[in-house]
């Protein structure tokens, strides 16, 4: 019986279990034995795996997280990492590997393919920033979480006539802040792709206060949104800086939302609070869209193995799941285009 290996790497995303189930069910139908590697590339390096049976994957598409676990292990950083992976694949007699992950995991998959491995990719990330696919699974669930959080924050902010700054995940791509913010009716949305001015934010805030007005404001800010004054404030809070004095945003132990909230309060005189949604956006069970989307990706990945479409990734184009080269997907990360931000801007204020 031919064997297919499957692994899930990087930050988890709701829908990973649906992919695993899709792979296992389709694999069984086509006569493959499926081995699931634990903790992403770590399990592949350490030959840590389990056989996936139909019983094991029954109903798991309804659950968040991943039954295989995940890690950010990078094979390229391990001495002879690719040699070890190739040897393990051979020793375990694995015909092909399905790697489910974001650009880091898929980057390793691409390199493995270049080194002769038979690999198929499946794009995953709540950030929705993988190229060559219209969406990544996990994103729909995550922006629904953002929307629900904003819905709740509106009522308390309005009751207290406060400003609330809500920090949303997204280091380099602002999709979650943009679409979660639009769905949840944020009064300003700040994303990494468009550097912002604090005075513009304060102007919107002040414009919402006065007789006959709502007298509260919700600011949705992506964790990677950029502004030099916020960076100064972060330094005051003890954020780490590099040799050039730039704030090391990836190593911050203080939140951008807190820094921004303090500046807004100082400048507008309006009582301001902040909330960091953090991993609440990633945890929990997938939406119907993500369950179906991720299932279809899993089915397609096995069909791609059967068709010998290696070095390729299953992707959503319109309503169809198609095979695209990993190279195309990884050329550049998919960020928010100017015109999409302009659409959102129409509702600021
Ligand atoms: O890539 C997904 C993501 O959730 C990003 O939005 C976020 O910046 C990062 O992962 C957080 O990573 P970790 O779970 O390792 O803190």
C-alpha cells in the first residue's frame, strides 16, 4: 500500500483538522495509507508519527487546533535538515508528503521539492497572506471572532463614552483588521500596509463626540500597523530596540494598542481603553466556510498526489480548488491593496 505523509506547521488555524480528515478519507478511497507527523516539521525530522485511520478522523473537521499538533520548526535551520527529512521519508517508504502551513512551512516544502522530494502544499493561515490563492482557511473563522469582539466592545464603549483601541493579529498583512474591522463597524482601521498619523485618528475620535453624536469610538489596529510616535511610546514602555533605535516589533512584550490608547487619551482628553484580541482569534472551532473549504483542500491535495502534481499547492480560485505552483504562491505575500483600504476608509468617522 502506498503511503502519504501529512503534517501541519506554523501557527494553527481553524480548519487544520478538516484538511487532515479530507486527506485521510480521500487517501483511503484511493488506496493510500496515511501517516500523520506530529508537531509539523519536527515530527518529520524525528520520525514522530501515527497512522491515521478513518475512525481517528471521524468528525474532527468540527474541531479547532490540529490533532497532529504544530510547531514553527524550520528544517533549513537544522544541520543537514533536508538530508534527514529525505532519509526519513525513504526509510518510512512514504511516496509523497502533504505539508499544510503558511509561507514558512510551504517554503520548506518548496525547498524539499527542489531537492527531489514529492511534496504537495496546502495553504493555511488566519492572516490570509499566502499568494496565489483567493483565501486561506482559518481566516474566515478568525475575522468572525474579530467581528464578535467588536460587536461586544461597541456596547460597553458607548455606555461609558469611551474610546477602545482593539489590537488584531497581522504583522505584515492587515486583512484581519480590515475585514474584521469592516464587519464589526470599527470607526478607524489601521493596517501595516498604510502608515498612519495619530492626528488623523484623533480627528476621527473627536468628530464622534458632541451633542447628538454617539460619543464613543472603536479603533481597530493591526499588530503591525506603523507610526513613529507609537514606536517612541513603545520605547518608553521598555520595548526592545535594535542598534539603530528601531523598535523590534516582533520581540515586544508591550502592546501597540496600549501605546496608541495612551497617546489618544493624552491628545483628545477622552477616556481610552485597549484590548488585545491575541490568540482568541486563532482558537476555537472553525466556521462552516472554513470546514468546507479546508475539507476540499484536503481532498484536492490527495488528488494532486495521485496526479503527480508535486511542487504544487491546492488553492482557491473563485469557487474552484485548483493546483498552483508553490513558487507562485511564495513569490510575495499577499497584502491589502490600496483600493481595498480606500473602500474601508469610506466608513471611517
Ligand atoms: O501567523 C499567524 C499568527 O497568528 C500571526 O497573525 C501572529 O502575528 C502570529 O501568528 C503569532 O504567533 P505565535 O502564536 O507564535 O505567538
